[in-house]
C-alpha cells in the first residue's frame, strides 16, 4: 500500500510540474501567427509568419513557406528567394532581411529580426541573395500589424 501511495504521489507531482511548465510557456509566449499569401502570379504558394515584438522593440519573425518551386524553375536567372520588409508608415525603401532556399519538399523557412513594428513583408525571386533592391513580382506578401498589449 505504501508503494502505491508513493507512486501516486510521484504521478501527481509529475502532472503538477507539467501543468506549471505549460502555463509558464504559454503565458510568456506572446507570439502571433499570420498567413502569408502568394502574389497574383503565385496563387498556389502559401505560408505562415510567426512574429513577436522583442524587448528592444524590434520584431522577431519566422517565415515558413509551402509549395515554393525551385527559383530556377520559375525564372532562369534566379538562384534564391529573398525576404523583404518595408515599414508601413514611411517612404523607407524595402530592406533585404535575408535569403532562403527551398528543400526537396518545396518548403522554405527563414528566421530573422526586423527593425520595424508595422511593416509589409514580401518575398521575391533574386539572382543574388545580397541584392539591395527587390526585382520582379512578389511571390508571397502580407502586412504585419502586431496587436497592442493590454
């Protein structure tokens, strides 16, 4: 009987610990998730953007895409996809936030920090990942407007 009580105490302790950890994770995680849609010429492409305002008022994002063709299959000169961010409320030109490729399952992803809170986010096909000006159509696009903290 004593062994059964000890096992039940361990079981209850494990459940309590798991619950506390789960609550801590969900209460500390104020990330938002938003769809990113294919541009007019790329209707089949889709993805998600997970974003969160950082302590220093930047925005950390993780972009995950699906159904992206290899760049050279879409445009013979293209070698990579580039993620761009352009602030909503200024005339600041779009900034290159990084290049990414697709895997064998036609999925791509990139994680980066963006120095804006409200911005248009889009992906283009590029010849060089270090380009400073976007060229061509928007393969994916969305607008990021974080919800206000209460």
